[in-house]
C-alpha cells in the first residue's frame, strides 16, 4: 500500500519523491527513486537537486514496489467498454456518468489522456454532446469527466 510522508522542512519546493518503486528502463524494470517537480510536472535529476542545489523533497511517497511507467495517450477514441461518444442519452447527466466510468476503466489500462471523437452525425447531436457536463472547459484540463 502506498504511503506518503511530508517533509518537516518549512521550505516548500514542490518536489515529490517516489520511492520503493520499479521503473521501465529499456526492456527492464529497475528499482530506483523518481523526483518530480509539481511546478513543471517533469522528472528532475535527484542527485543534482540534492547535492548541487541542496534540495530535499517536500513529500516522499512509498509505492510499495509498484511499477512507475508513462501513460498512453489515445489520439482518437470513438468510445470503449460499451460506451460510444456518438450515442447521446436523453439525460446528459447519465452521459457524463458514463464518461467518468469510461475514464476509470481507461486509466486501469494505462491510458491517461484521450481525444474523444464523435463520428459523422447530425449537427444536433454534436451540439448536445459538446455541451455535456463532462466536457466543460473546467473538466477538460483534468482526466475526470
């Protein structure tokens, strides 16, 4: 079970250390730590941060031996797991729930982002789907419709 420990340091730098994890390197899994900057969202070089810049992570998360790997980006998704973006429901709240359920299932398979695609349809359907609660400007930035 992953566990998180926060630094006692009053200085906050936005660095999170993932420890006790395996990383994909080439065609092998290797045991290593990963330091991530929340400011940039990028992996940083832990040794240069620690030795050159004297930075300690704000938070350490023990992943308990889990694998850390990049997520897949699906660049055209018409639907999956019995759901189709082109099939609107009378209740668009139900449509939004189906999208949320789809997101959870996709995340379980390693898909972290996708572009929902509506196949050729009537203009009414495009408008209805585009205005679905799960595709508001606020929700698009996060994989959480």
